[in-house]
């Protein structure tokens, strides 16, 4: 799995939500928590329509996504999940 890099050359884990915008507070807080616990840099993709966030996920431009489980994201059934262990 490749990760984008910040201007300083460090890996950046991009997060996006395909949930309602009223949940944005929660995933921003989760990104802060993960950054504190792992020492990694997290970037929350916001101010982009959800359809574009879905395409970013499909293209592998997002490494972590919050997805509602009601079938709105059909490709989840066909996803190959790549995971790396992270100790929190």
C-alpha cells in the first residue's frame, strides 16, 4: 500500500467519510486520536462531494474510510482489504 507524502516527506494517511456530514465531528476526532496514538500524520478529506470521496477510495487515494452499511457503497462487496497492524 502506498501513502501520499506530506511536504516534509513523511507518509500521510488520508481519511474520508461516506457518511452524512453531521458525522464529520466524529471522524475528525478519530483522526486526531489516531495521530496522537500512532505518531502518524492523518489528513481528513473534506469539502469534496461524497461522490468524489467514493471515487478517491476506489482509486486508492484514501487509506481509511468511514462507510455506512446500508448498501450505499456497492463496491465494498468486491473490495480487497489491505491491512497493516497498528498498535494503539
